[in-house]
């Protein structure tokens, strides 16, 4: 077998102040979700507050062969989400996993 696998799940709770409908919220989230998928090649999904106009929680799954690379990737993902227009990051949570 190969070496250890390092994984991380990051959740970002977001506030979308300009949203006045679910359609507007989805329009604000789409560039973030699509950008994360295409730029960083990560899995991302909206996981909470799907029926709330101004709140959303997205989860991002990251996997790497080294802990250092995983941390670099997370830092880049977090910066991308932090600098997204039309929303504010209210909270974030990071969970690490590693195989032997």
C-alpha cells in the first residue's frame, strides 16, 4: 500500500446580506461553489440552511498525500471564500483525518 492519506473537511457558514430570495442566494453562492470546484479540484456542497434566504453553509472536502500540502490547499480555499463578494463568512470549522 501507499503512504498516509491526509483529509480535511472545512465548513463555512455564510451570510448573504443582499439576498431577498432563495434564487438570489443561489446566484451569490454559484461563483464560490463553481470556483472552488474548478480552481482547486475539490468537492463542495451546500450542506445547511438550504431554505434560508440569507444564510448558507458550504462544506469543502480536501485530500492530499502530505499534511503540508493539505494545509496549503486549505489556506488557498479559505482565502478564496473570504474574498468572495456578496457574502460574509460568519463561522468556519475544520476537521482533519489521516490514515495510517
